[in-house]
């Protein structure tokens, strides 16, 4: 069973909204700027070039150089940071939470999609520079979403209290956590590498933002990845006019709600607040509310008049934090960005924002669904071949898979379609007779037909159940293999940490992924290691 792929639409793991976006359904065409093809970037480059405040480039470069002062930076990353000062340099961006030890596998796939797209763009448009950006979600305050990772079916959770922005969270206490994890790793060469990577990332840095930057740079610095922490007063100064507009006029609320109405046939990803900004301090991040002609900070006694809050914004923009609605705008204001790469849920909420961007007069980026990957070992691939399973089988829901394989492996047909057809043919003759006699007899014929069809349905179910018992051994091997590849009957990339594969395959993992993933192909890759 060689390395293969399956379309996102046929994988069964993407929402109707994402499937329709990938199919470029006309009902969604007004909600994005350009569909992600290599050719569509030509117009995107020109639009961004003509609609970007290049004054922010100097700030961006200065901030990045400060953030990288204590980071061992590759020559290509260092050059990428310098190139951001040039007007012919553009970015491709992905964002991700500060998940402990990178969290699930798709952290890697997001960043590799971003790196590989910049490579393709450089080949297509050689007179421009393209920089891959990882936007760290340092201002998020939902610590429960990021304080764990899964390894070999076990959840490793960092039990610590946190209510403020996670990027500022102290890494104190992680040494004990690491000791527990070390015991699971063993003592192989790859295990020792992972232990050192964890120690260097989390025990040698004071906060989660610095630790995550170190980790991401260690994994991807050789490919020129630039890691940005936008929780920064100098960067936010460029966002002041947009934050002021939000405070005074709340235009995002109205515009995003109008777009959400166009998406009512789908599941809406996010709903806008009246004001889509937080007030942020080291120990908390709370929504800003407008009540009784005052600006109030939720769950606190802090409040401001209009004059006071505008003065605070002007003097301390770092105290204002964009929420999920405003963060994309902030990103596109401070970055010369062409494309945002995210998962299905992220692309779904970006699709709610185009009219808001238009009102703000900020270019809306191309939206690209990140690469998705299923990693399989050669041993697992051989098992699948031996069990006569293809990838489409393995992607199906487990109940469906078991039923399908039971029917395939059975020596005789399990469905009673032929018997039902014969029965209906016999009743057809009875209906001919019934139509010539009393109407009550016709009713009796219909009732008898329904009863007998139902009887065959029940026998069919019992026959299937009996065959499942008879074929239990082979079906158990099938479900065990699927459960290995789809932990908790979910996508591997959403469950498993990269360390599980690094332990077996070492430093070859990331180069193999970089070599094989094609960000614009729009397909779910199956890679056999």
C-alpha cells in the first residue's frame, strides 16, 4: 500500500461549509477574495502592494529582531526578517495556540504548509520575497485548551492555574511535569533528543511565549520560519485607528452578523460581540463592554468614559487585545500578508469577515486549508494490504467499515435484496387480484406485504450480526488497525503529538513531510514512513 491521498471532500472529516468552499460553490464566492491557486497570487500581490502601510515594516522588523535576540537564528530566518523591510517582500501566515510541546500533529502541518507555499511562490514570482510566518496566539487566555498533549494514548496535563494571556505565563513547575514524561520516553537516542528539546524549550525560558518560540525555531528554523509574538505595544500602535473605530462605532458586529446570515445553512463558527476587544493585564484578559454610556471591563470594577478609554488606547495600546473577530484584521494590518493558512474551523470564521475587511479598507487575504496528513508505518500499511483494506475503507466510520467488510468477506450475500424483489413480485400479482375485489382486501394485502418485508429486514439484521460473530477474529484485526490510525475514532492529526513518531523515526520526520506536502493540492495525504 504506497503513499497515497484522498480528497478532503471524500474523507468524511470536513464540514459541509469546507466541502462547498473547496468545490468553489457560487453561494460562497462573495465571502472570499481569491481562491487559492498559484496563479491567483499575482493579483493578490498587486492588491496588497497598493494597499499596505509600508511604514509598519520598520516596526515589524525591529520587533522581530528584539524577539530573536536570544534565539539561535538560522541564516535564512535572519535574512527573512531583514527582507520584511523591503516593499517587494510578502508573508504567508499561519497561527496556532501555544499548545504544550506543540500539541497535536497538525501544528507541524500548518507550518509546513506555510513554508512550502512560500517556496512555490518564490519559484513562480522570483522578483518578490516570501516569508513564512507563525503567528503565536500569545494573548489567548483559555489555558485549559493548551495545557496538555497526548502520547501513546495517555494525556499529559500540566496542572497549573492561569487566567491571563498564556504567552506571559511563567514556566515554573514544568520540571516535575517533564520528569513524568521522561519516564514514558525510554532511553533511546531519539528519546534523549526529545528530552533535551523539552528541557531547552521549557526549563530554559521564563514564559510560554519564549518557550514556544524556541521549540518552533528548533523544529523549523532551518526552513526560514519567522515566529511572531504580536502581544507588543509597538505593533499595536499601528492598530490604534481600527481599535478606536471598534470602540466608537462597533461596525464589526453589524457587518459580521450580516455575513453570518448568508451562512445560516451551515454551522456558524463564531458570533461577534458588540465590542470585539479585550482589556488585557498579566493576570487576566476580559471583554470590554459598553453599558450605560461607560466602557466596562467584564467581571471587574474597571470602567472608563469615552475620553478616558481613547486616551488609554493612545498611550497604552498594549492593554487592548483583539478577539477572534478582530485578530485577523490586526494580523493583516501589521503584516504584508498574502495568504492565511488554517484548519477548517479557522477558514470557516475567516469567511465571516470579508465585508468587515472591506469596510476597514484592508486587503482580505487568500484563505488556504492547511495540509492534512495520516501517518502510517510500513508495518501498518502491510497489515492493511493483508486485510484487503484501502484508504477509503480506513477513513470510513468504524460501524460502516465493519459492515462493509463483513459483507465482502461473507461466502454468501448477506443482504436479502433478491428475496425482497421476489416477494414484491408475488405481491404484485396479489395487487392485481385485490384491485378487482373489495377495497378491504387491498388493505389486507398492503398490511401483509409490509409485515413480510419487515420480517426480511429483521432477518437481514440478524444474519449480519451472526456473520460478524463468525468473522470476529478478522474484524477485530481490522478495527484494531483503524483504531491505531484513527485514535478515539478521530483524525490522528488532532490526537497524537509528533514526539510519538519522532521516537521511532527521529529527525527524518520533518524533512519527509516538507518534501511530500503540496499546500495547493487540496487533498488529504497518507504518508507511509
